[in-house]
C-alpha cells in the first residue's frame, strides 16, 4: 500500500462538510444512459435505505416525486418492490440520488446527510458495528463490507491513526458517478459516529478518481 503513513493533505483542512472536490451535479449535462452503462451491480438494500430517508424527510409524496423523476430519466425504481439482497445495475445507485436531489431540490450537504444517516437505517450495518465494536475492527472489516454491497470496486482496510485521531479509507477501481463520493463521505462519517460516539467528527474526500487521482481517499476525523 502506498502513502500509508502520509498525513491528510492541506486541501482536506480547507474543506467544509459537504463540499466535494469534484464540483456539483449539473443536471442538464447528465448522461443517464452513460451512467447506466457502467458495469457492476449493487444490492437492493441501498435503495431501501434511500427510500427510508426520503420518507422520513419528505413523506410518501416525496418518494413518489423521486420515482417520477427517475422515470423522466428513462428508468424505473419501484422502491417498495426492491429486494434487499438482490443485485441491481450499479447505474441505478447514482440515479436514485440524482433524482432525489432534483425532485426534492436537495443540495450537496443534504446528500452528505443521506449518507450519514444510512448506517442508522441498516440493520446489517448496525449489527456489524455492534459486533465489531471498536473502530479498528470495523476498519479491518471494511473490504468485506464493501463486497457485500457492491460487485465492483474495492475498499482497503481502513487505516486508523488513533493518536492523531483520524481514519483513512481508500476506495479503488470504482468510477460510477461523483455523487456517490458525496454520499460515501457522509456514510463514513455516519459509521465513525456510530462507532465512536459522534463527538465533533468530520469527514472529507481528499482524493478522487473523478479528478484523476489513482483512488478515492476519505478521511474521518474526531476529537
Ligand atoms: Zn471520489
């Protein structure tokens, strides 16, 4: 593994929660068919998690609006018919988030918050976090956990720097859509909060394949 002892870059320090180096989603330029042609699959549970968050914040009508938005994109996600352990085309994952953003007029921090809330909604995640308890154990299991949800890409074991109070996660061979980087930034923040009690934690993506880096690198810090 390269850069294993490298400290977080200065770029990281300058970013605020929810900001993303890849920039923001530009709806009009989105090429949905290109997104949908991405090879790979994702477990249905991620869509159920999206639906739970959308319902909690915008009710049934909010979820219907998202489903309609996906239809406008030329695809279908029927959130109630999704099965948790079934594999679905990976392109639907960003589409679900992009549709929520568009239909509900959500901004990037809201997508971060969606990710951040996700570990709380997932029974599997809760069990894993409870079972492994310590951050070090959770970090070790990160690659296995990734494979349970995604058929493509790989997550390195998390690198825990206890003394300096940060965790590094590196995601490789995964180039689907930058909105997933935004979502995952929130997700890792949520996992950190559930594992360590959630005191003044922050998460940032400091490297990203969508802007030419070799891998995506997320840093979760705590106090
Ligand atoms: Zn990225």
